[in-house]
C-alpha cells in the first residue's frame, strides 16, 4: 500500500475560493442550446422553452457563472440576429461549426435562462469578423438603462431593466488558425486594448477577459500572451486559458496525471503575465480566467471542415467513464490549488457537447460521471484553499515525466470550521493510506468520505446512460478515522475522494 502524508494547518493558506471557479459554458454548438437547455415543445419545457429537467441539474451541479455564446461560434456572430421578435430573426450559416443557426435563442433568452438557473452571465463579443463599434453596441443594448436607440430597443424587446452584465470576453481563441478572423498577437493585442477602452466608456464597471493561447501546444504559446499583454495589460482584468485532456493511445499513466499538465500550464501563464508586469514596473497581478476546460476525446473528432450543413447536429457528445471522473476531479483540484490567480473557470460545455449533463428529446435529462466531482467540489469547497504539500511515491510518465502517484488539496471554512479534503490515488492497482496531521485545528471528527472509482477495470469503464442514469454515483466509504489530531483513510486505486472534517470530538 502507498502512503500519502500531508499536514494541514489554518496558518498555511493560498487564497479565498472565488465562487466563479465553478462556472460553465454554453455555446451555439451541436445540441448544447437547441435540444439542450432550450427545447420548446418538450414535455418538460416551460412556457419559454427552457427544459426544467436540465435547469434542475444545472442547479444541482452548483454552477455559478456561464459563458455565452461562444466559443468559435462568437467569431462570426451578429448579436442583433438574436434579439427582437423570433419570427423576424434571420436564419444564418454558422461557419464555425457548419451549422444552420435559427437565432430562435439569443441574448434576452439567455439572460432569462440565467435568472432561472441562478447563474451569473459572462458574455463574449465578436472580435473575429467585427470590432469596437459592434462590441460597444452590444454593451449599450445589454447594460444601458434607457434613453438611447439601443437601450430603448432592448426595452421594446421586453427587457425593461438593463441586464447589468459584468463579465465580458474580448473575443475567443484569436491565436487559432481555425478561428474566423484569426490574427497575430500584435494585431489582436492592439484591437483588444482599444475595444476594452471603448467598452469602459460605455460602462466603467465591467470586467474584461483578454484571449490567451488556445492551448499549451500552440507554437506561439508564451509569446502570444507576452505580446498581447504588452498592449492590453493595463486595460483588462483577466487573461484566458483553454485546455482539453484525453488519453492518447495506451498511455493511461499520463492521462491519470493530466492535472500535472494543467498545473504546469497555469504556472507558465502566470510567469508570462508577471514578466509583463515586471517590464511595466506594475504592482498589478493579473488574474486568470480558465474559461474552457474539460476532458475531450478530440482525436475522435473529424474536424469542422468535414461536417455537413445541419441544424443543431449532434457534435462531440462524449460519454464519460468512472475513470474519466477521477481525472476530471483531479483537474478541479488543480484549479483550487491555484485559487490565488485563477478567479474564473468554465467547464466546457454544460449540456450534451462534452457536457456533464445529457439529454434526449424523449427522455429525462441525466448526469454524466463527471457531474459528480464538480457538484461535490462546488458544494463543499468553501472558505480558503490550504497550502498542502503531500509526500508520496512518484513514477515516470511519457507525457509529464516524473509525477506523484497521489494528489491532495484541502479547503478550510473558518466560519463553520469545516475542512474539505480532496484526494486522488493515481496508481492503477495499489491502494493508498492517507495520513493527515490536522492538530492545528483543534477537535475535529470525520463527517464522511465519498469516493468515485476504485473498482475493478470493468467498473472504471462504467458510464451513466439514459437507461441507467445512476450507474455511477459517489459511494460512501467507511473506515476513515481521526484520533489525536491525525486522520487516516484508505484511497482505493484510481479513485477520487472527498473527506469532510467538521468541528467536534
């Protein structure tokens, strides 16, 4: 059996947990909107066409903020097409995903949906085929109270009060050759800075996200961020990161350690942002918005250019296994560990398209395996993230090199005294003994231990389906003990665990 040792102490804190870490993403792609969150005529849809079963799962998931409407989609989007009487809205070709966009769902529908879901909106502006004026027009339509053409137009569309959207993305993945309007870092940096300045003239209270690299493997990674921030650093609040993870071939060890790659990605972006701050002699420490992240079997996707024109086609509706949920939960732990710099994170996407929630037209919506570590982390990661340095055996992986065989992250809510310990055992067949020193917190007791994974190889490949939506759910594990300020618990092979400690003997 492996042994994982760590000390938790209330004096060792990283940062408070921003609720925006538990965000998600809705794009006009595949069946995320149409047939996902919005399906008029469905047995479980309300008068506005919103699927109530999906809304319930969104609330259960604990999502705090939702980014919209893209994604690649936004770089060719005319926001005006999605407002006003639905019967008058044009059908358009969406070049990003080779889809026919009906525009039946647009800005005001999204804002109404966010209120039902209890989430904060995060809007992206089109800096691919459009520019400063269109971004300012959208902001005026959304946020200005009234007395101007665009704000009064919104009111005539039934949205009497301004939407008051605070979070805005300055385009999407502008470094990517696949992006409509793809450009250089120099040109994008200037465009983003000028757009930011103009948008703040319309509404000085907004928060702005500038595009970083689309992924760590981009040939311009690092230099893109540095160049963009040379222009935009003083005018934005956040720098974006995007990353998707999958198993390549038979390299299971690297997949189980995907969180190590995410750690290094974040650290690289932080270093670049701080390098620019040093050059500018600025005390500002730019926060990060990890506004697209998930597991995605991207190697199985044929690519946009191979798609046929269709309306709301089925695109990348990946089905997740128990093992995927273990890796996914570890990625969430990495986001928590960097809470001092990551202020926003958006799981991409929310429904159907590599989503934690799945739907079918004639069936109730259901939760995929990855739903559970997200929901449990969103529910129990409260207060501040503690600095934890677990000691455990290591092994070599093809993609990440030498990595630890287990990972531990913990949060502490001083108001309630509750501690949440998130622990992953990456070893394929050896259990681990978790040994925690918690003497700094006074009297505690173990409230519960929940586990995903840890079964035989067949169980690790189990999935949730429409016919068996509860096949994979967190299970209660017994045996965790706390005595003399020390916790011991068993971590099964390939498992993600939540251990809750609360005040009391």
